[in-house]
């Protein structure tokens, strides 16, 4: 299984790849998570990455692809969450994997309308210690804004401010159409409705993955 998960910000990519990874025992690279880990450092690259992420812009392709290349290299199975985000990233990955004889086996494209995207993102809280993701509307912590597991105060992501959310959605619409067409032409694209609760969406994704 070599799968990429696409979808607008807040579509549920991270939530679903966690479930898929556990169910099928496949390792995941979330480029967004990789950048958030990087941004905790105090070096030049972290500063450069932060300057894009905090504005809701894409980090330059070369920087992202270095991380992706290292992760997928010689793996039989993997899941990518949030890569590729533009046509160039798709082509870089395609060339690299074809060269190894390990092309993607499928691309899951989670679809969600904009009102729901905004609700999910404005409601998201994350534990700074363990990374557990909550949502004040759908999956709130037991105690107000404290992690159920660690007891520490939950935080919003730096890119979940209203204006940055709007910019991320704009970038998504600007860049993703050619990516979707690229995988559609290859017969690899599976659209999945991202509306409904987490387990309903997971059942839809399992149907796609089990049918392959
Ligand atoms: P990234 O971290 O990938 O952010 P994103 O694509 O904007 O997506 P999110 O992580 O916000 O949403 P998600 O789809 O994972 O949803 P989640 O499961 O968390 O990227 C961040 C930034 O890094 C980018 O803007 C860019 O700067 C940079 N970057 C990353 N990859 C890059 C690349 N390839 N190239 C260049 N730059 C890159 O769910 C959201 C919320 O909804 C949560 O609260 C969750 O609990 C809740 N939820 C999930 N599913 C459901 C459901 N079914 N019902 C109710 N609530 C739900
Ligand atoms: Mg995510």
C-alpha cells in the first residue's frame, strides 16, 4: 500500500491517516507535522519554514521533497498526508517512485465543503505535549481545554487563525486542481466524502482501500 491523502485544510486527513495507519500497520509521513516539529527548533531552516506556514503559504517544493524522498526511499508501503500540494510536487514524487519501481498504488482525495472546513479548523485544539487533536464542537476534551492524557493546556495551531485559514483554503483551490487531474488520468484517484463523523468517513476509506 503506497497511498497519498489529499484534501482541503481540515478535511480530516490527519485524523483518517492515523486510523488507516493503525488498521493496516503502514507508516505515515505528514509533511505538516514534520514542519511543526521542525518549527520548534531555533535554526535558519525552522525560521524559513515558519515564514511560510504562519502565512498559510506552501513551503518551497525543494524543502518538502527532501523530507518526502528520505521517508519513501525503499519503502514497500507508506502513507503520505498532505503531499503533494501542487503539480510539481506530484511530478517530483512520481519520477522518484517510478525510478524505484514503487509507484503510488492509490490517492485518496477527501472532499468537504467550505463551511464545514472552517468549523473544523476554528474548533481544533492540539496538545502541545502528545500531539493529540481535539475539536471543541465534535470531540472536546473532558476538562475545559486540557488534554485528557497529559492534563496540559491545549493550544491552537499557529495557522488556525481566521485570516490564515482563508489563505490556506485559497492556496488549496489555486494549486490542487492539476494534481487531482494528474492522478485521475493515471486511474489512481479515489474521491471520498469527508462529511459525517470520523468513523463513517473511515468506513468509506476502508472500502476504497480494501477494494484495491
Ligand atoms: P498541514 O498540516 O498538512 O495542514 P492542512 O493540509 O491545512 O490540513 P490540516 O492538518 O489543517 O487538516 P486535516 O485535513 O489534517 O484535518 P484534521 O484531521 O486535523 O499543513 C500545514 C502547513 O504546512 C501548510 O499550510 C504549508 O504551509 C505546510 N505544508 C504542509 N505540507 C506541505 C507540502 N506538501 N508542500 C508545501 N507546504 C506544505 O481535522 C481537523 C479538525 O477536524 C480536528 O479538530 C479534528 O478533530 C476534526 N475532525 C476531523 N474529522 C472529523 C469528522 N469526520 N467530524 C468532525 N470533526 C472532525
Ligand atoms: Mg493534518
